[in-house]
C-alpha cells in the first residue's frame, strides 16, 4: 500500500491522507481498457476510447498521473438509465421532458378539455 501511495505523487498522497480518496477505491479502480475487455468477455462491444470520453465528460473517474481510472461504482453511475438521450450524453444537464412526452401530455389535455366542453 505504501508503494502505491508513493507512486501517486504528493498531491494525491495528501488527498489520501486527508481521507478524501480512500486507498481501497484506488485499488478497485481500473483503466478503461480493463473494463472494455470485461465487457467484451460478456459479449458487449465497448471501446476503451468511447468509455474514456464518457467518464471524462461526466467527471466519473480518477486521474492518477496521466492515467484515467474508473471504479465499479463510477461505472454503475455512468450506465444508470436516464430519461432522455440528452441526459445520458450529459449527466449534469437539468432534467427536461422529451418531445414525445410533451405531445402525449398535450393530447391528454386536449381530450380533457373537449370532454368539458360537451354539453351533458
């Protein structure tokens, strides 16, 4: 463990000392190439480059020297289902109803208004 902390550099070692970054998390985190190979073993095609781009964009990774490391928890967060493709591409974007949802809501409101206007 001490050897790992020495290899991280002074800034990361200080964060570990401050308990901001637990060594167990670093031990579980792996590079995108590792996760890509794990997915490929299960029949899922996912390139390390695509995975790296997504985690960097979402901020769901650790930077150790020039390497990008992803923990299993961060990977779970990356693949959580979100309501729209915009949210999947940008997890920090505010939630916004899709056009299909707006059309369905407008149709339901039109039916409700039409039934109110009918004389009984």
